[in-house]
């Protein structure tokens, strides 16, 4: 078998049948919006880091968390999934959900991909911040590249029970425990409850720091393969509940595998775009990639804590165009692959793609999809001709690459 190499961020990678990274995604590598001075995502990052520094300090007042915000987004399947106990058949591993460089290498789908490595280095308190990549739907809230902050805190028995007067008989681990909704089998209930309390306090405190002390929030139960128990924090914003982060008690098996035997840990992961959109009234996620000074200049402040409400510069007209096609009969088809192809061809001129209609031919039993594609550029009016050209190209390339038959 012959394989072609690709060069990403200055390194060479072999490609294979798993390769599904597109030019549109490759362009985003190394952009590092989260550390670009004055960028709204960078302001939010700074506020979160400042908050964590202030919450956790040592005897002489220095922050105990270290920050990693410049790790390469190219990771192994082992880092992104295996080391985090993600089952081999878990849907998050699918080619239709991730950007693979080859069968062993992908663009990280979450910042948690770095967790075990950093723990193995001996770190006990750290933040990992960067760009993550997922194939997804296309609308004002979703973009295949976004940014996350992950945190890990590992505590010894003395740290867990530091505020308890009589620690006689208190343990982190028990041998014949059973797993329940409240805890993992190996943990004592008292150690988990203390950790849960610190984790939830830290995160509601963060929500109040970002949104104001009046913010309404609630906790919901969640599932992640790498934490148990796990929760999600939601805040009430503009008449609806918004999930802003996932968190939980780290699976002890993960810590054991790194040789960390005497500590128990918590972790959380949150998305920066969602927060920035709420806090700055940014209604479209594509704007974060805008190079327009009309956008960027509105965030040119030294102090990330000042209140900014983004004012849209001008709204260019949108243009909707439908496309219908028969799905291939003899092979797998996923809407996510079509979304990715649309994005690859249309770039940031694509505002939204929705699956409008599904239909099965009563005679032939063939399945047909109809998608509505909304075109709108953030920075100029698109001509009919340009839109028609892109639309036609999408049809042609979908026919060729996804084996659909345009109707
Ligand atoms: N990695 C999870 C996500 O991307 C978030 C998370 C991080 C949850 C750490 C629990 C612990 O959704």
C-alpha cells in the first residue's frame, strides 16, 4: 500500500484510509485564538486562569496551578481515548465525529487528551487550554474548531481532610466498596464528598465571577468514561438553561495507571466560545475567526474584566439554497460528513446547514435527504453568482466523494 505524507505544524504524518482532515481544518492549526492578545477568547481564558490562581495558593501565597496553553493539538488515539478509558466502540471515536490524520493520530477532540501525560509528569494541579476539533452540525452555535479549558486537581489524604479536626479513621480508599451513583468502588464516601464539595464550590464560584453573583445555576448528573460521579453545570441565561461545563471525580484506574496511588482527583472541562458568546453578546460563533477590525477592535481593552457588549457592525443579506440527493445504497452515509464537505468548500460563507426533509421512495426504497444551506459572509455581500457556483460545486463534490446522487 502506498501512503502519502502530510505536514502539519512542521511535522510529517503518514496518511491512510482513516485520514479525513480537510484543508479548511488544516488552515485553523496554529491560529491559537485563545492566546491572541485582545481576542475575546483570550480575555475569557485570562479571567478563568486568574480565578483559579486566586482560589488555590500555597503557604506563601503563590498559585499552585500550572497552565499549559501551547500543547500541540495533534494527539494519539491513546491520548484522546484509550488512556481515558473510552470504550473501543464508543461513538465519540467515529470517523464521522473526529478529524483523523491517520488511524493512530487525530486532532484532539477535547483538552482531556493531555490529562494522563501531565499527571504522569508528576503534576497535581494544572490547567490545559487550547483548540479542539469535532465534526458537528453547522449553525450559529457550532463550529468544527473551538477552545476548551480543562483542569485537574489531585489531593493527598492530608489535603482532602485539612479542615477536619479529628481525622482518625478517615481514609481515601476502601477495599471492599461497591460502585454507586455517589462514588467509585475504591473510594470512601467521605473523601468523595469532600472532593465533590470543593469541585462544585470552585465551579459555582467561577460562574459567579464570570456572570455575576446573581447568576442562576443548577447541577445535573452526567456521564463521562473518565470521571465518576460526573456532573454538568448549567446557568440560566436569556430565558434558557445553558450547559457550560462537565466535571467529575477522576476514575482511580486512570491515576493508578500513571503510578499515582495516594491521591484522589477532580477534573473539569469547559468551552470558551459558549461563555464568550453569552458574556459579549456575540450571536454567531464564526465571528471568533473574523479578522475584521470592526469586530476585533471592540475587544481592545487591557483589563479582561471590563464589561463589553459586542455591537454587530452590519448585517449582510443571507441567501438560502436547497440541495436534495439520493443516499448511496451500498455504503455508509453520515450527515456529519456532508456538513464537513460543505464547510470545506464554502468556508466561512456557510452560516447554517439543516436537514430539512428525509424521504424514502416507496417503490425503490431509496432514501433521499434534502438540506437547506444558508450562505452569508460576515464581512461582505455575496453575489448570486458566487453562491450558485459554490452550491453547484458542493453538489458535484458530494456526488464524487460521498457517492450521493443529486436530484
Ligand atoms: N472532556 C469533556 C468534554 O469535552 C469535559 C470534561 C473534562 C468532563 C474533564 C469531565 C472532566 O465534554
